[in-house]
């Protein structure tokens, strides 16, 4: 009997940025809190318990005047429906890591497809049609569709969104035309402006405060300063993964994935662990590069006293800088051989 092949199971990978943000905003408390503070001035308009998940597939079949049908496919990041006391609203989020200078058109297409789909469903909800008009349009005079509201969350490299906020920003409209032109506006929330908002949801407050700090200080921020601004900060895995997605830091997402069973994660400990891992990987890479350079290019790309001695001194230097938490010098020494020599002399590194 032939032996069955035993397949090795691969370790589960950390989520992608889009997946991490989708998982974070699935929580109705966070979702409602975001809209209430960004769009409704802190007013408790959206109630978490009245939000329900909707399919992010906004594709629709459009019927032409000639009776033919055309399928248009679009997918949104996150979309939910909200059932209020007297209203029913579609609310969605679009996450933007770059400025899309066509965003008004893009959002208009999303909303248009949503409205087209709702119109197609009117015939099912309103089966009693009166007259030829209702029969052809498949809707009655009293038929209603639901409004759609979208929030664009911008977390790109630029300090602020410098793209269009409405359709007319993309056009040069003659004065005679403007009174008859139907404009379309988008709602943009830039994370770098989040410092002025006090969110009611603890996770949201942590997410935007930590993300804004990263943008303000850069990825190489001082850990001691971070601890002063966020003393004993505890964060859950979903929020940490979302911070990683918004700041383009895969290490945060990986750390969150590795510690997803923990109820809370100490943020400072996470930063230190990630930094230490990065320094160790940098040392290993630097040593490996040093060996390859020494073998292939000889003394000129060594530190000055031959391959063996140069490698030994470089390794001792890396160890010294790592143990003394001199991160910037360590990173620069990997790239700059002359700077490496300077540090060896400064710290009296001997083999």
C-alpha cells in the first residue's frame, strides 16, 4: 500500500492591512462611535445595536433604455445598514492610504450602484403596481430608497488630504452651467487631525491617538517619550493590528497575530520587543553582508585590516551598539563603511 504524503502545516500568517481594518470596524460600537464623533459632532445618533453587516459587494445590474442589461462590479471596504426609529440608512467606510484624486467620482459610482440595486428591489417590495408608469419603472409614487453615507478615512504619507472634496473640485464649470450642475460631496477624515477629537470608544481613542503619534514622531520614535505620553497603555490585539495597518507597520500586525489570545497587550512592551527583533535581524544581516563583501571585494570593502580582522571588529561593534541601545548608529554602520571605521575608533573596538 502506498504511503500517504504527510503535508507540513504552514504557520498561520498575520492578516493583511485591509483584513485587519475590516476586522476592527466590524465591531458596531467602534463603527458607531467613529461616525458619531467625526460626522455628527459627538451626538449619539447611530446606535450600535441597530447596525447590521451588509455585503461589501456593491455590484449591480443596470437596465438600459433598450431593455438590455449590463453588470457593473464594485466592492466597498466596509458597509453596514442602520435601522433608526423612522429612517433606514446605508453607512460605509473607505480606507485610503493614498490621495485618490478621483475619489468623488469613485464614491459616486459606489452610491449610484447601491441606489440602482435598491431600485431593482422596489418591484419585490411594492408588488402592487398602478398604471403603466409604475409598471415600466417597477416603482410607485410612494416608493422610497435608503440614503447612503460614506466616510473616507485617510492615513497616507501626506499631512492632509489635498484631493477633491466634491465633484466640482475636479472641474472647470462655466458660470452659466453651475446653477444646473448637480454636485457630489465626499466626507474625508484625516487621521493626522484626529488629535482634536475625544472618542467615546476606548479602542477608537487608543487607535487614533497612537496612530497620530506615529505620524507625528516617525517610525524611529523614542520609546521613553512614548511611555511618558502613553503610560502603561494596554491595547487589544485587534486594535494593535489596526494601528499596524494604518501606519504601514507589518511588525505590529504580526505581533498582534502572535498575541491574539491575550485580552490586553502592553503597548510599550510590544514596541520594545519589535525593536529588539529588528536590531537582531539587522545585526545578522549586517554580519552576513560583511562576510560577503569581505570575500568578494577584499580589503577595500573591509574595515581596513583584512577580511578576518575587519569582520571581527564589525561584529564586536554591532554587539556593542546593540547592547548600549545605540539604534541609529547601528543602522547607519550597516550602510556606511567609513562611518563604521569611525565608530570602531571612537569606541576603541579591538579584536
